[in-house]
C-alpha cells in the first residue's frame, strides 16, 4: 500500500529529523485525506448480495484506517516524545492489514 509506505517513510524522516514540522504536517494531512477518500469509495461500492456481509468488515477496516491516520496527526502535536504518533502508525499498519484481509474475504465471498 502506497499510503502505508508513505506513512512509514514520513514518520521515519521525522524521527531522523530529516524533515521539518510543516512537511510532516502536510504529508500526514494528505495521508488522512487519501485514507478518507478510500473509505468513502469503499462505502459507495455496490457489492454482490453474497458478499454484503463480508463487505461490512471491509468498510469497518477502511474506517479504522482513517481513524489511525487522524491519530497520527493528533499524535504529532502531542506533548510526548513521539509515542502517540508512533502508536498511531502501528495502528495504521494494523488497519491496512485488516483491510487487505477483509477485502480478500469479501472477494472470496463474491466469487461464491
């Protein structure tokens, strides 16, 4: 997932102090916006009836991706030493993995 790779890269660059605050803020905002677009697209997708139950897991995972992206932004501004942001990145990675698994299950269900 390009968004996941981008999230990992910008977080590492920030930890290494290779980018400034304005760059990571802009990148995390873009990741959140693209994650939201993904979730909106998933919710607008019409799926075959035999995959509708499995699709709710895809929708839920997509929402979790957005929540984790937002948490990275919030974590960036937290008064800690990066723990909240790094925890949110881990949550983002987990949500992307759950999305992939749920999508594969929905595809299998659609194929009957």
